C-alpha cells in the first residue's frame, strides 16, 4: 500500500504513461505528415534564425515549469553532501557525454551499418550526443521521490547541474560533434542555449523570487508550481506531433530506425545509473543519496536536447528524431531503474 502511495504522489498519470502518449503523438504526427502535408509546410514558414517559432513557444512551456523547481539558494548546502555531488558531477559531465558518443557510434556506425545509411547514422549520433550532454533537471525530482531519495540533496544536484549546463553544454556538444565530423553553426548552438536554458532559468528564478516575496514559499511550492504540471506535458505532446508531422516520410521509409536508435540509448541509461549507484556504494553513501545520484545522470533533459536538435538540424533531421526516441524510452527505462534501486536498498544496509 505504501509503495502505491509513493508512486501516486511521485508521478502523475500523464508522466506514468508518457511512453503511450508519445506513441500516440507519433501516430498522429506521422498521419498528418503523410496525409496532410500542407500543415507542416505551413508551420515551416514560421522560422527565425533556423528556429521554429511555434516549437520554440511550446518548448518554453515545457522548460519554464522545470526551472521553477530550481532553488539556487540550495547551492549554499553544497558542503552537506560533497561525495554525492562529486559522483553526480563526474558521472554527468566527465563520463556520460563521452560514453554516450562511444556507445551510440559503435552501434549506429558498426553494429547497425547494414540497416542505417552512413548519413542517417551521423544524424542519429548527433541526437544521441545532445541527449548525453543534457542530464535531467526536472524528472529527477520524481525518480528521487519514488526511491525515497534525500530531497535536499536532489535539489542541490539539480541546481548545480543547471549552472554547469550554462558553461559545459556548448563546448562538450561542439567537441563531440566535431569528432563525429558533424558540422554545426556555432551561433545557432549558442542561441539555442540562451533561448532554452538561460531565458527559462532567469524567468524561473525571477518568478520564484517575486512570488515567494509577495505570497510566501508555501504558496509558490504548493499552488503556483503545480499549476504548470499539465501545461508541461501538453507542450511536450504538441511539440512531438509537430516533430513527427515533419518526420512522417522518414519514419515510413525507415520504420526500424526507431528501435535501432533506442538500443544505444537504453544501454547508456543503465550504464550511467550503475556507474553512479555502485560508486556511491563503494564510498558507503546512504541509499537516499545513492539513488538520486544514479537517477540524474541516467535520465535526460530531453526537452533541451529536442530544442537544440531542432535549432541546429531542423525538424526533419535524424538528430531530432533521435532525441525524440529518447523521450519515448525515458519513462519505462527509468521506472525499471527505480524498481532496481528500491529492490537493492539492502546493499546500503550500513546506513540503517
């Protein structure tokens, strides 16, 4: 009974069945792209600096509510869980992006070379790189809650990772895409980070500051933030319909590609989780630190990855499709890791 209550309070109905909603949006979007091509053709006219304005608006609706949850005052507590944060920072920024590149490159360029053209493989690799360079900033609160993670530590790791994204995302992405011989417009990459990280982050901080000052912390946390929970999901689903309307012909022509893209993404997710989770065990950290430490790297800031993929490569690109596959596999894989973390709590018996 207790486990069901935790699940109920930790993950909403829309979030729990996100994979199903994504699949439905895929079907709707593909149907629009194949049978109503006039719609994506019309939407393609609303662009500025290679950024789709309708998609940009929807992505802001997704990302702004996430940034509301980030309390930068929590950074002051960084000294309370130094080992947990070291694990988070190293696994997220010194291991995850590079392991994602290696795993995705191995499968897309070698294992699946008979099924995927070299050009598409390069585009899918770009999408995987964008996912690997964007650790989770919002859903990790859910995964942490479901594993009874330390909420204070989870808040600090999210806040510090958001700050690191501002400095590390662009150079890491540029470096790895350069290795993969994938050309990128630097100006567009910087613009993407400003549009989809800096602006929502500042807006979230200002909202927190102003509303907390005028109506109090409890109102902000329990009334204001929950107002946006469904807006985030709606924004995501509408974005996916638009993306798949542009991807319709590509998917119809290459239906197996979605499954092939998912393979390295799933392997990478399990790998990063266990690196951080087992590292925490070696350092004898408590389970309520180990679980969220593993979850934040395993999960992705897929909203940012999708936004940057669209900006850099366009709605019809393989890179954008790859980031969307990340959305497709996110929830079922992460719920599996939640179950693993809860079933292995005895490994951390020393914290009892």
